[in-house]
C-alpha cells in the first residue's frame, strides 16, 4: 500500500501558490491595504488641519485690532490732599481702546465686526519699536494727568508754576506738514528765534505762524544730543485756516509743576494722552460742591494742554461704542472727530469740545458745567 500523494506546500497568505526554491519571498511584494492607505491620508489631512487651526489661533501677524475698551468713571480714581473734596452725583468717564496684535482668526472676526478695526504695525508704530511707543505713551499719560491737574487748579483760582526743557514729538500725522521732517522722540527747542521750553509754547508759536510759509525749527534728540535745524512749511489748522498747523502731537520734556494741592489719579495700566479732558472734568467735579455733570453719566475723550486746548485722539469709533455700552447719555469729543463719533453714536448725544471752556459750556445744558463752578479767576492765588 502506497502513501497518498502529498499536497504541494503552500504560502500561508497565498494558498494555492507553491513556494519555489530560490524565488524571492512573496511578502516583499504586498501592496498596502486600502484601509491602511485611507488611514494614512486621513491622519495627514488631520495634521495639516490642526497645524492650520493652531496657526490661525496662536501665531501673531504684523496687524493689530482696535476694539472698544473700557468706560471708567474718573472721580473714584482721584485722590486729593490739602484741599476739600466733595461727593457728587453722576460721573465723567474716560474711555479706552483695546489694542491687540492679531492672529488670522482675530482678523476674520474683525472683518465681520463693525466695532473692530485693523491697523498694520507700520501704520501704528512707524519706525518706533513697540517698547519705544509704550514708553512714550506712558509719559504722555503722566503729562496728561499733570495738564489736567494744572487746568483744574488754575480754573479754581490756584497759581501753579511750571517748567520744561522742550516739546517732544509723540506722533507725526501722515500727510501733514511735518511728515518726513520730524520723527517721534524729536525734541523741538525753538521755532525760528523763539525758544520753546513747554509744549504750550510750541502750540502758540506754530499757531501764530502764517500757513504756507516755511519755518525753521531747532530740534534735538530726547537725550539732548544731535541738535539740528530743519525747515517745515506750515499748514493751515483744520477748522481755523488762519492759524498755523504742524501736524504733530507733542508733550513737554522734563515737565515739572509746583502744585499747591497734591493730586493722584489712578489710571491703572492705561497709557496715552487721550484722557486729559476727562481727568480735568473729573477733578473739577471732585473739587467742587455741585455736580459738574448735572447728576448725569457722561463720557469724554481728548487731550488737554496747558492752554486749556482739547486735542484730537485716535479710536473715536471704538470709544463711542464703549461709552454707549456703558450707558453714558452725553459724550464730548474734539470737533474734528465729531462727524465720525456721531456716525456710531446711535441715541448717545455727542457734542464738540475744543477747549475746557467749550466742555463746561456743554455741561451747563444739563445742569452742570460753569453753573456749579466758582467764577474763573482774573489773577492771584486761591487761599
């Protein structure tokens, strides 16, 4: 009896195909299964999506979003020594803009949110670094508090000696007379033959200049080095074309005051000069027995100089939205920003104020302002 014929050896994964001696192993020729290929493709797409989403959420671009910030009452932030203070109804709010370096996702949100605007880094900072810009804005906030204190105390009859060493250029208006001639941190120490030690002296000298006429400015670096003479053709001041216009914002270098009253204003981490008008009104409210606001909730924005002039600020669109959201019933803005402010005001009443006197006159219409302040002094010092 013979054994039954043996079956040929078969490859375990490929039945029916005998393994030939010396032939390459069949396992080196296996195609990748379709399910595995699909998993690789899906994972690759997922990795790309995660990378793109992460970039959109976390990578900061050279653009900044400007959105409505806070609306804060000034009166609770003010402390006074050596003078009587008074509780008051109503409030004067100062307004802020939230500035944030944007991601792609935040730019997309800004595109659909009418209250948010986008500015490039170059438009915001020019040739300054962010640190330099911040340093200047911190100094401008400090100077705005001093100017507010000076204006409030002198309006109430105090004599306040002051001094400085020149007018520091903070910003240069695009397309303005000084563009390409002056840069931020330049210090103007003379207009023609007229020395400039205080910012208000620069404003007065430029305002007295004839539009269209070249004027020599003596300029130096902030540290006092590199003195030079530059020539600027004076422009016409917007809203008052008979007066000269330089197209810069500025503050006094080494500004010092001999205040007869000690005033503190807690602005927190906010920087920049745009709260000058609000601080001035808030301080007058604290130092006066009546309600400067007629008991109402008002908001104000604008710089304040030592002559009582209110200057323009940025971000009026966002500040109006902040004031409206906070429930203000009246907002004061520089006149050259009035049209933009009213465009976004809704039912909020917005009025122009180019000087402290303008602001007080508006407040008299709601039962405050000049009507609750003592008469402006002619001369002398308040006891």
